[in-house]
């Protein structure tokens, strides 16, 4: 599965679709600007909310669930990568965060 760094992701926010697969209580701390929030457990039933033609990057807290989400989306024909280190790394690198 392809992984991308937070630094590579922040430079492409306008070009990619970010899917945040964390739970509601985790997202309350903030999200990547423009991200779509779909908890991992709901992803397979909410695919219609996503644009399968757009390059997609999945994100979670630390990077594990986003790998699972990336696999789900890959199986559905999406061009997808997982963001390495998740929101923990994103925040550690002081990238922008917005309220959900």
C-alpha cells in the first residue's frame, strides 16, 4: 500500500481528497482542512460520498486504520494512499488543523 508523508500531503490539499477515518471523539480535536470525515467502520457503506475519480489520501490518528481504509478504497477502484504517521505526525509538524 502506498504511503505519503504529512509534508507531501500538505502541499497537495487542493489537488487531493482527504478522508479522515477516525472516530467522532478523535475528530473533535481537529481535522485537516477540507477533509471528509467517515469513520472506518462506516466507510464501505458511505462510498457514494466520495469522488472515485479524485486521488485520495486516508488519514487516522497514527497511520494504522488509514492503511485499512486505503485498502477498502483500493478494492473499490480508488487511487489512494495512506498518510504515514496520521494526525499525530501532522500535528507534530505543525500543519494546519480546522474544527470539524
